[in-house]
């Protein structure tokens, strides 16, 4: 194996490893489309009895 081919193989392996690591990092930071509903439910918990909370009732700017 000549020197140019050996350099090419080493650069190819390093480049492929870096791209794979970046892809894994991006995948771990994003949410799959089928999990987005569960993410919203965790961020905005609903009461257990099924009633919704009136968010305008606690707003002091709307009261005279």
C-alpha cells in the first residue's frame, strides 16, 4: 500500500467518525415527531380530574 492510499484511508476513517458523532449528537438533542405530544403533556401538565385551568382568572391586569 503506497503512502497516498494510506493517508486517504486514515482521513476517510477520521472524517466518517466525526460525521457519525455529530449525527448521534444531533439525534440525541431532538425529539421524534411521534413523541412531540408527550413532550407537550410533560411541559403543560393537565389536572387529573379532566378540568382545565382558567389562566385568565389569576391575571391581575384584567381586573378593574
